[in-house]
C-alpha cells in the first residue's frame, strides 16, 4: 500500500513532551511577533510586480491574500500546538497522511524555501544597486552585472545579477559556519521595517490623487486561468508578502491561554499587516500612479517577462512604479522625499539579508529532518565537526539559490515559491481535519473554531490562488513533484527508517545542531 506508512503520533509527541516550553506569551506579544515575521520582502519588493498585474486593484489583492492566510493560520495553529516539533507541514503530514504524501510536502517545501531565498536575494539587489551604489556612492553598476538576461525575464543587456549572487553565497557561508542572530538585533530590524513603512504611508497618502486610481481594475478581478493577472492573479503573487504568519502558530506551545490568545495573535497580526499593505499600495499608486503596462491585446504584460522588460527600457516608462526594482524608495524619491526614500532603501538593505538567512535555515532544517528519517541520504545532513552545522546540504542549497537569484526576476521567483507554499498549507488543513476525525479525544491546546468551515475554506482558497498563478509558475510544482517521485521510489522508499521498522524521532537533536535564530523553530517562518 502506498499510503500505509504513517509515523506514530505518540512517538512524535513524546519528543515534544521532553522539550516542553514555558508558557509566557500574551496576545499582544504574539501579535507583535507576527507583524515582525510577516512584514518583509513582499511589501518592499513585490509592490511593483503586483501593480503590473492588477493596477490599483492591488489593494483588493492584499485583502484576498490576507483572507486566505487567516483561515490557513487557524488550521496551522491547532496542529502546531498539538505537534510542536521541527519539520512543520512535513512532520504533520507524516503523522496523518503517511510517508508518501509527507514526502511530497517536504519536497515542495525544499523548492519553496530555496526559490523564496532567491527572490529575497533579488529584492535585496534592487535596493543595493539603487540606494547604496547609485544614490550614496554614485556608482552605476553596468546592466550586464545587475540584471538577469532578457530571455529569462531580465532586462536588455542583462547577463547576471551579481549582487543577488554574492549576497546568497555570503549568507550561505555565514549559515555554514554557524552564525547566531540575536533576538535584540532581530527586534531592531523589525522596528526599522515598521518605522519605514509608517513613514512611507504618512508622506505619500496626503499627496495621493484620485485620478491615479482610475480605472481601479484595469485587468479585471479574474485575469483568466494561468494568466497571473487581475486582482486575484496579483493576490497569488503578493501572497508572498504574508507568509511568515505560521511562525505565530508554532508559538502556541509557549502561549498563556492559547485557545484565546493564538487566534488574537494570528488574526490580529494578519489584519494589521493587511491594513499596512493596503495603505502602502494606496500611497504608492495614488502618488506615482500604478496602472499596468498593457499589451496589444489589452492584457497587462506578465510581470518579469521579456516583453515588460523591453517596455520598461523605453523613456516614457523609466519612472513607472511597475518598472522599479526598489518600488517604495523609488516612489519617495519621485515625490520630493529623496533623503527619506534613501533611508527606506537602507532599511530594506539592512533587513532583507536576515530574511535570506531564515529561509536558508528553514530549508536545511527540512532537509535535515527528512535525511534523519532516511528519506534522503544521511550524507546530505552530515554535521561539520567544528561548526556543528549541516554544511553539505547548506552549501548545495546555497549554490542553487545563488544561481536562481543571478538569472531570474523577483516576480517569477515569488510565484514559484508561492506554488509550494500553497500546496503545503492545503495539506496542513487536510491533516487537521483528518486528525479531528481519526483521533478526536487527543489533547488539543488550541482547537480551530468551526473547522468544518475553516478547513474547506483553506483548501479551496489555496487551490483558488494556485490556479491564478501564471501558467509557468503553476507547472513548476508538478514537474518538481514528478522529479520527487523518481527520488522517492528510486531511493527514499527502500531507505526509509519507518519502512525498515526503525521508529525514531530526532527533531530535538536537529534543533540543537542548528544556529539559534529567533522565531525559526518552524521553517515556514519567512518573507
């Protein structure tokens, strides 16, 4: 039987019991933690790609994506509080749906984290070249060194995005030698990000003009299956701006009165971030205009496409929001706030490398847990004798991330990363509903309210957004999954520890070997 290998939940929970954590977090602390986890690359970088897909309808796109996140978060909260161990959606699936489906989730997460780290690297590159080099040092990096080739969605004359390549490799090296990011430093970065967005809203909204919001939905609400445009298409892309909320759900084990405080923290942080995002979009579009550049058929050119890159090279679109690599700083410079725009660029320049670090950490954590289960060669998770980190898989991952960042645009990378994320979130919702039916009497520190409604809404919302990604991004996930089938049936199934009757749970050991990064006990913490 293909679905017969289910990892015993009692074995996993025994590990969780051994490393039970002190309950100290209240609802406000959870909410602030969530805001810090969520606000990141998406809003700083993807505003331009979202506007190209939906125009002013980007504001509606943030609401759609936020709504899907809220129901997914409530599902995550129940199972994260119940199975508070490393491995996230992979471990949850292993304990409910069995090894084969857990493999597909873990395999999708491996893709998601790697591609997401590449997207953040490309986003960082835009702020580095635009703010640090151009504005402060007066250095104009040649196009062939600052963008991917046109054939891959880059720009005319582009060859390689060198800054994105370098930052990805640098972070990989730091992670390999066991860098530690202090909680204080992380808190400072969160404060910088929130201050920067607040300043942006205060400065731009008074200068917004109603004419810039007309037409509000130039590409409609639904752009059509596989087109990735329209408000829903934009929602599928800027979903990237919300992911990270699940780090709040994994804090359920450390929360006082989780049944009350977890939903407040989750829903509260998502609502606050949604309001932030809508106001940022309103300020950017209202001041500079955010109408997409339309193709001859009246449909916006795809974000990150060769056609859009050619249009953006034309003089009339040079200052357009949809063509900017550093959208928010670009808006402020164009409305007379160059100094503050540059300060915002510095904020992004400082904050984004920590996001790359967290993503690469999460990716190697998934690899580590899968290798300890025997599904991947244990050599991949070999721990360096001096650095005490899984250096082999970190190095391999880092090279893949760096190459993708060097040649692909941020919009395409975000869409591919979202495909894996949406699949994982859907599987978590299924796992929660299966556990409710199969094991209704097991202790649940947090129970998802109205699961009969929230579960199907999560599954439907994830499928809905997936089907509104660009066709190319949609196809990456099934192709990657088919590759995963060959790996699973060629190696993993016969090497599986569970299949050999060896039931061991090592998540606590994996935690001890990893760098101590705040808020990353769950590898989905990101963006």
